[in-house]
């Protein structure tokens, strides 16, 4: 038979299996819906029963509905491309590999979940170590329709007569396909070196390094899905946290995990790690360097211990006709004494009251010595401690401290200079104070780590009675609606520190203060850390390393994997990027290998102030015409609004303007890079940021530059 006919015949064979799978899927859906309906019926009768029976009925109902919903959710999420692989062994029946495990009514395997041990040879078998796999086949579907098949022969000598082999490489075909605005999963074409990382043991710390486009992000996300599948009992309930650099990035990767059926995963950017925060603004590099440094911890601690701006400077109270007065100095002495005990201020009000009462009693004794009436010390302490005017004073003198309020205080340069004495330079004080002078919730990404630090240093504010009642109500509502997993997540408190596994992407950029913030959330966690030191925009790697090691705690097991193949960029594009970092930022780090040639060299065009706008327009238009997928226009952060304005007329779904720092982790079919030298000068680690920007395109790159300094 000719090749196209063989291919058609093979597609038809796979189509009949895929049809069986979807028929079964429809049956399973119906069963789950029936179960959910039954569950709700149980609930209806509950009001009439005795309390005890009512509770157990509601529990049964919740469990049934919860399980039915989970089944439905995962069946629906995995619908697209459910079956994607097939293994033919020397013996036994073929094994089909897919996003879910599905059995027929007789418990025969129709599809094996990609994360199950039986599916591992799909990723691990090679010609050298075939693991008994004769032929590995990738099946590409759209909906329920098989579009194509693609084979690898691993044991040529064992191919039985009549077993056809078709195709020329599923990986290359996948890499050449157009990109959308969300990351796709790579589950059908995971490579062996990547699979080893995905299936690495879950305990301890797993580090994944590698150059741009080596699949670090993809691998980390698939690892999260794999771990939750294999170790659901250990990892599921407490949840897995995935942290990315920006909101743009988390939205880009958001589709990968739910499509793998994982609802126990929480995705947050660094600006959202603290509940209620949604910071997206970045500080200029020198300021970010100050805010991220461990020195800030000392500054914050001192700020908390300083006199609050509104605190009264005199306590005057009349007791048995005697005036007892504490002046500013005496009050400060008392404040110091309370702080020296070391407790968080919000937990120290009782101590503050005791200290003030002792100081008042001292005062009474002093007065007596000077001829005043003799007062009993114990009486003074006891009686004043019950006085309402004393308590009124106390709450203003020792107020509850809220992180946002304390950080705003440091917008006052004098106050910041006091808190930063011997820690910050005069220039740093000026710079920092200016940035903290803002209003409301307009925080930067780096501020969030400071707020989190303050939250811990200040201690939890005492709860009011109404708030406690609200919490109880929330708990009750949660039990009632326990079939909605999103609810469990939303109800996690700000101090939730029990994630069972934390995945950190683009970890090379985390500041020491951000590592501390993460460490707090992973007190009991194992970790997957993803990063590329060459792309780092953090100026003091040693300090960040120290904070990072502390974040992991006493975890002993630490394994490191390096991925070496760049799957994103064409070789032509990556050559230009490599030239920009070679010998400078790379300093000994190995650069990856780009495997795909397109024959299209990047274009470098000269622009100036007069021609820049038209050139951006023209380049964007050309690239939109040239590729099917997305086009990214990358420029320095400061230039974003202007470039957006220039391209407003060209508003196309496929066209995105993105600032250099936001481009981390993203990719486009084609990229227009505007003024590369500006990317170098806007950040402390200049060339590395440019390197990131140059490695975002899969197919075509146009650089618009008014100088050659960047080369
Ligand atoms: N095995 C694979 N099969 C198909 N595509 C792959 C494979 N591995 C990686 N890719 C693709 O390569 C591109 C780069 O992957 P990813 O973004 O995970 O790389 P990265 O190492 O995180 O890059 P960077 O450090 O530049 O952000 C993505 O489009 C991804 O889908």
C-alpha cells in the first residue's frame, strides 16, 4: 500500500478505538449524573428526621454529590484529546495512553492514565532501552476525530509482519504548530529527560534548571499533575501551590492544570500571594533591590516598635485626688520595655497595660516620697487597671497594627530614617520613602512581601466578637457546600502554611524577602523549584540563595535536573539571543540546544525617533500576516502605554503588547522587539532581561533599534 493509504487505514483503526472510548465516556457521565441526582434526593427528606439521622443523611448526601461532581468535572476537562498514545509490546494487547484512565463495563482497560506506571514506557522507552515497546504511536485528535498518527519504532527487529509504521516525528510537528494565548499541555510528546523530572520522588526539594524554552514550566506543571495523581492521599487535601512571576503568566499557564483534571492546585502570582492582594506594578530596579533585600526585615521590625504617629505623648490620670502623670520620655521607656519582651505587638497589649500600671504605681511612690499621700501599690495597679479612662488611653497608645498602615508610615522620611538607621543609606531612605507615600491599595509586587513580613512581625490582630461569629458562619457554609472545591480554596486563611507541595516557577528572580514569604506557606511542604540562573534579574544571588535555603527548612533530599534542549525558539532566533548573553551574563552556565531550523533569520531594523512608531506598526502587521498564531510586541516597561497607543488601531486578538519584565515565561509565534538597549538600561541585570525578551518567539523575530549597544 502507498504511504497515504497506509496512513488512512491506520487512522481508521485508531478511530474505532477512540469511538469506543467516547461511548464509554458518555456512559460514565450518565452514571455520575444519576448518582448526583440520587444524592440530592437523600437531602430532601432530611428535615423530617431526628437530628442525628439528619446529620448522617446530609453527610452521605454531601459525599455522593461531591464525588459525582468531581467525576463529572474530570470527565469534562479531559474531553479534548482524551486518547493520545498507543504502545505495542512484543507480547500482549496494545496499551492506549490518555489523559484519564478509563475501563469498560467488564473492567478492561480502554485507556491508561498517562501518570500510571503502565504508561511510563510511553515516555521512557528508547531504542537503546526499549522497555519491550516495539512501536510507540502518537495519536492526534480534534474532539472525537482522529486526525493523524505518528510512529516511532524502538525494536526494529521485533516488528511483526503487517505492523505498519507511519509519520515523521510528532515532536517536531507539535513544535511547529501555531501558539495561542494560553500554554498547551505537552502530555503527548513529553521527552525522556523531561519525564524523569516529572516522575522524580515527591519528597524534599526538586530543582529544575535549563535555558529558555527547555520546557521547565511545562514540566513543572505536569509534575504537579503527576504528583497529585500518584500521591493524592499525601498531597491532595492540603493542596499544591503553584507560584509564577506575574498575573499575565499565571493566566497563560492556567489552562494546563485544570485540563489535567487537577482541582487541588492553587495558582498565584507573587503579587497575589497575600490574600486580597492583586499587585501588578513593578518598582524600578534599584528600588526593587532595596525592598527585596533581607535588610528590610530589620527596618520593618524597628518601624513596628517605633511610636505610632497618632499615639498620645502624655498620660494623666487622677487617683484618689492625686494626679499621676507620665510624660513622653516615660511613655517611651515603657514602650521599649514592652517590646524588649519580644512578643508581636498585637499580642502584647496586656503586657503594655501591666507596664503602664507599674509605671503609674512608681509615680505614686515618687509623689509619696515628695510629701504626697501614701497609696498602696497593689491598689493603684488594681484600681487603675479597671478604669475606663485608662483603657481608652491604652488603645490609642498601643493600637492594633495593620501591615498596610505601618508600611505607609514609612513614607515619612524621618520615620523611615529612624527605622533604617545603620541599615539603609541616605539615598535608599529617600528612594524608599517616596515610593511608600502612595495611597490605598496601590502596592507594588515587591511591597507584598513586605506586607506579609509585617503581618507576621505584628502578629494577628485580636478578633472582634462579630468577626468570630462570621467565621463560624463561613465554616458552616463551607460544610454545607462542600461539593465545590473552589470554596475550600477561597476559605484558606492568609496565614495558610500547610501546602503539601509548592512549585515555584521563574525562581531565579525571587528576592530574599519573597523567599521568606514563600517559606512561610510551605512549612510542611516539599518543593519543585524551576529556574534559569542566566535569566535572573536579581542582583544579589548569594543573599537570595541563603533565603531560599532557609525557606526549604531542614529538608534533606535535594535533587537537581538540567534540561538541555530548547523546544521553543528556532535555531536562528536562539543564536542571536545566545550571542547577546555569551561571555557576559552566562558566565559558565551552559546554553541549551535549539533543535528546530526554520530558515528564517531574525530581522534587525534601524529606527529613530521619527520612524519608530511607523516601524512598530509595519513590523507588527507583517508578522501578523506571516504567522497563524500570536504576535508579541515587547518593549521596556516604561514604554508600554505608548506602544499600546501606537497599536490601538491594530487591535487584534492575536497581537499583545508586553513589558520586558512581564514577558517572563511567555511565548509568541512572532515577536517585535522595540529598542533592545532600553531593556538593558531599565534593569540591574540588563542583558539577562534582554535575553529573556529575545527568547520569546517560536518562529520569527524583528528587532527595531536606534543603536547597536545591545549587541
Ligand atoms: N516535550 C515537548 N513537546 C512539545 N512541546 C514542548 C515540549 N517541551 C517543551 N515544549 C514547548 O516548548 C515551549 C517552551 O516551554 P516552557 O515555556 O515550559 O519552557 P521554559 O523552560 O519554562 O522557558 P523559559 O525559561 O524561557 O520561560 C512551550 O511551547 C512548550 O509547549
